[in-house]
C-alpha cells in the first residue's frame, strides 16, 4: 500500500515549461484532441506532460539511474512511451492540477492524492505495440494557468512569462492537398509595430518558422516555402485584428484581438506518485466512463481504466529493479 512518504517530489523550473512549449507547437499537426475542449487546453496539457517527462529524465540522470530515450515519442506517434527503463517502456501519465483550492489541499494533506484514480485512456491501453512489461508511471503537476483575458492581463502586469499563440484552423494546418501556400501577406490593424512568429511545414513536412515584423496597417509579403501553417505566435497582447492571406489558396484568415491562447504553464512541485506494470494495471483496473467526475477532471472526456493511486507501487522499488535489470 502506497503512502505519502513514497511520493517523489521534483522541483519545477522555467526551462521545463519552455521545453514543453517547443514540443507542443511542433506536435500540432499530428496530435489528436482526445480530451476535447479548446486547442489551447490541449496544448497546455502537452506542455505539462513534456515538462514532467523532462524533469523525470533530469532526476534519473542526477541519481545515475540508467535509462534510454531512443524510443521516445515522435511527433507523428503521440501515444507511445517516454523513456525506457531496463529495456522496458515507461509511459508517464501526468495530470495537470490547476484549481488553487485543490493545489492547496494537496500541499496541506498529501493523503488526498492516494484517493485519486490512476487513469489510463482505454484506447491507449488497448493500442497495438504494447507489452505486459510496459511500465505506467503516474504523476501530478500542480500548476496555474492564465487562460482568461483577465488572468493574462494580471500576468503581464506582474512581469510574469507568457506565450501567446493562435492555432490555425485545420484547413491551414492539415490541408487536404499538399500544395505550396505561395506568398503569404500579413497585415495588422494595430497602431504599433508587432512581431510575429509563423510556424508551419515545408514540402517534406519538416517544421519551419519565420519571424516577421509587421508595421501598422501595412501589408508585408513573405515567401518561405510553407505548405501548411500550424500556428502564429505573438510576443505581447494584440489590441487589433491581424490578417494572413495565402496567394495560392486565395484565402484569408483573420485573427481577432481576443483569439490568442496563453499556453504557458506556471508549474510548481512535481509529484511522482508510483507505478505499475501494464499487466498489473490491467489485472486491477476498473473502467471509468466518459463524463465522470474524478480528482483530476471535472468531467472525463474519454473512457478510462483506473486503479486507485494508493494501490500503486513505490518508485523506490522501481529504481532498484531498474538497476538490477541494467546490471
């Protein structure tokens, strides 16, 4: 039976969010929005998940625990595993906790985490290519977000970091025909010069980005070999519309002043709870239907399998086994 003394706490640093954002925006054309909601909710979940994985790798390195990342998730295959421990796939299931009251309760009384469900989406668990020896490791990341306009303004006023992005619609991100977009024309209705980063894919589907300065109410044309556009990133809040036009597609996309999402995750102490092998998990798991309220979510958006966190095995046991497997 797991106890709070078995939890492993990892410090959270700014570079973890930065690494998560770099991965999230590059994965945009490939990820499947299993959870529903806005694309910015999904991007923040990806940022948090990658941040936990990076912190875990850093811990393994510091503790001289052997691991491998050769099979780590590529952008085109988002539901594989993160690291390999002793030749066994380790799939980190992390949960971003953003409610202040819940975060405070976790700090005050870590016992509440023991009552939470360790969740694995049913479709992921049933996917091909898994082994019973795979390891499910469960983590919780308490962290704040500034998703609303009011919260974003507070963050900017306080000088806190933020990352504003506009996710392009699927017709631009995943076009049905893979043809060059041709010249891209940008225009801003703002009264001051703005700096934009435009990200997308070239003919070989490699990600590329271009930084463009757009003067007030002036058309700026760029030719950069884009075949798709996945996102536009702006350094600071926009107070007017921005338009982008593709010459080849003869299509214009307008971005309103409020159509930006802040995907920065203000993470705190990372809590690694425990683990089970996939075989052990499946032996004890019970289904949780979509729409259920659980510790991690007001409402689950997909069917899950669940084992109570209290029934997980401590990570100290796993690390001892890893050293034995590697030896």
